[in-house]
């Protein structure tokens, strides 16, 4: 069995291989599971005793090992920091990007990142738009 890990900050485990399928649960960065099956860009993965579909763009092959490497670390990195670091970003890279792109509205980006849409609201949107044809 091939091991895979979540390579983004958060993603959803779904009942069927579709972004419109019901969500079983949310998965965080570095969560590891066993690949069961592939269907196009979608992967059927078992995480412990729970099985569901995850889009392949949110996964990488292998296990992500989170190891501070020292007992005297003052504070652990947040999931966001870990996910960004995995993609080559750090606080200094973000700071440099902001300095070199002053025309970008980073407040709007930060607001979008903080926005959380509840499952009930999302399901209402899907049903109202008749998007639930999985």
C-alpha cells in the first residue's frame, strides 16, 4: 500500500470523488494515510478507520515528518507556517514579496484566508445553485 500525506494547510475528505460531494471530515497538513484507489485526479485514502476521497493536488507521496529537533524550542510552528514553509514560503519571503508588490491588497488576501464557510452554509449554496449533481 502506498502512503500519502496532506500537503496543504487543510483539505476535505469526501464521500465521492467530487468537490461537491459531502465532507466526511477536514484533514490538516501532514496527516498521513494509505492510498486505496485512484480515479482521475481523486484518491481514495484510508486515514485510520475512516476512508474517503481527497483531491490529488492536496496530497504528496510519503510521510511528512514534523520534528522540531530540539527540546528547547520556544514555540511550535502553526499549521499555516508549516504548510507555507513546505511550499518555500517563510515570514521573510512573505515580507520581501509585500515590499516588492506594494500594489497588491494583502489585507483582502488576509481576510479571505481567515474566512470560514460552515458546512451548512456551503450545502445551502450548493442546493440553491443546483450544484449537487455528483
